[in-house]
C-alpha cells in the first residue's frame, strides 16, 4: 500500500480503498475537523480528471455561500488556479477542463433547475442539510455510464431521511461510506483539539466530536448549573463593556426582554422583563412594550436591540422612536442552541438572580422526543429564545 506523507492514515486508507473502485454513492461522514472535506475534494479531483471532458458535473451545498466557504476556495488551492476557476454569479466553474455547475440547495427552485440535467458526477457538501426531494432528483440526473456522487456530512438525528433511506440501506445500494473522526486528523494541534472537544456539549458533542447519529433528548441545556451560572452581584467589567437588549416578541404569547453586559470575559444577563398577555389577560400594544424597553435600558447606553426578525411591527415602533439601533437576530435554532451551550459550558454566560423567568425556563427547556427531527418543545421557551438570539448574533462572535 502506497502511503502519502501529506495525508493522515485515515485519508491514506480512503485513497487505497478508492483504487478498488468507487461506488455510485460515496459518502464520508463523521466529526468536525476530521479531514473529510479536504480528502473528499482530493478524491473528486482525481476522479474527475479521468472522466469525459464533454460531460456535465455539479457541486452543491445548502447555499452558494457555504459551497464557496467550505469547498470552492479550498478546491482552488488544491487544484491550482490554472486548473480550477469559478463564478458564483454565473453559478458555474471549470475543473481540469470539465464544466462544473454550482447550485445552492436552499435556493428557490433549486430542484427544478437540475430537473433537465444529465450528469456524470455530483459533489455534495453536508448532505444532511439538503432536502430529500433535491437529493432524489440529483440521483436521478446521474444517468451517464459510471456516474458517481461524492458527499460529506456530519451525523444528525438517526431518523433523518438520509440515514434511514440511504445509510441504513447501504448493503442494498451501490454505496460506499467511511467514517472520519477528529482524532484521525493527526495534523491538528493537540491543544486545539482538546479545546474544541470542550466547546461542544450534549447532543452536539456526540455528533460533531464522537461522530454518532443520535437523538436530541432531555434538557436542551443540561450543563446549566445554578451554582455556576447564577450570580448575586455583577462582576467588575474586564475590557471594554457593551450593553445589549435581546427580545423574543409576543403578544398573546409571552414577550421576553433581557439586558446584557458583554465584555472580554463573558456575558451577564443583568435584568429582564417578561410578560404574558395570555396569563395576565391583558394584551399590550407595541407602544406599551416600547415603554418597558425604555425602562429596562435605564442607566446604560445600549449598543443595539437584538430582536426576532419576524417582529416587524415592534421593530418599526423601536425605529420610529429613534433611541435604539435595531439588529435582526440570527434565528438559526440549532446553531443558536449549540453556541449558547458552548458559552454556558465555558462559564461565559451568567444570569443575575433577579432574572427569575430565564432561570425557570433553563430548568424545563427540553427536546421534543416525539419528533423525528431535532425540535424543542415549544413552551416555556421565550427567555430561551431571546438568550439564543443574543448568543448567536453577538456574544459568540466576541467570546468564542
């Protein structure tokens, strides 16, 4: 077996297995930073150089932006600019003289755009982020002789359509799969690996570090510890402190607002306001909500208000008054939960004891174990949502 010194043992194992013949579907799965994307692009290059130059090929990801970030820029380094160029605006490129179409799966009408294609090869970044209809259509387009699909993914819910319909049926299909784990990537600095392992928690640790296809179950934030995360006095500022207010807007459902101080050491929820129109049997207007926002901000200069993007009427009210800058929150639920959990795990997210509603919700915020997908139980989650908005939009970028 020929071994390449610039490859890890696992990557060498893959290249050796490829000599025995690739399958119609070829999937590399496992933990983050395991080297699977890098070697999958090497394999894609090697394979495509031996394929007919007059056939059509495609590279896909959830969005064109993620395709560029995860694959195209790296492919440019691996193949060299003489051998690979691309244009996102034209949604095409060329690799070793072969035309490559580029597509984002979440783009409107993505499935219809490939419906008439006849493809020799396809590369898929993070397959579990695709919708099933697009993936099935893509496979149907791979109709040339010896056509092949190459894909990478991190594990997801064991009931995910890709796990159930493809991985679990791999013995029935023309299917190759290899697992890559972070410890397989011997080129990574050990200290970096140790720190990365500490940052992931709960279901995200099991998936992104251990490479397990596992269900999200139990409390969303099992690492939340009253002894560690609840404080009686706000600690002294370290570095330049900024103040933010995060809001999960509701009319009949509860409205939750939290005032945060953010510095180089961490984020502290200093105080909050929480109101349930249903429980109080009195709905408030946007102007009345704005009065509560003003009171919450008393005594501090708030850099901006971070709010659910769907709260259009309240956003308009805040902007009309002209005091606060408004920033629409990053509302990616799973990423937001992961980042919030990482901050809690590192004791970089603290809650003042006066924030009783946030503390209460931390104790009951749970995964929906009856769902086939990763979903939280949609109750007692309003403070959890505004905290997630703050972490995903602002805090994680400064503290992680």
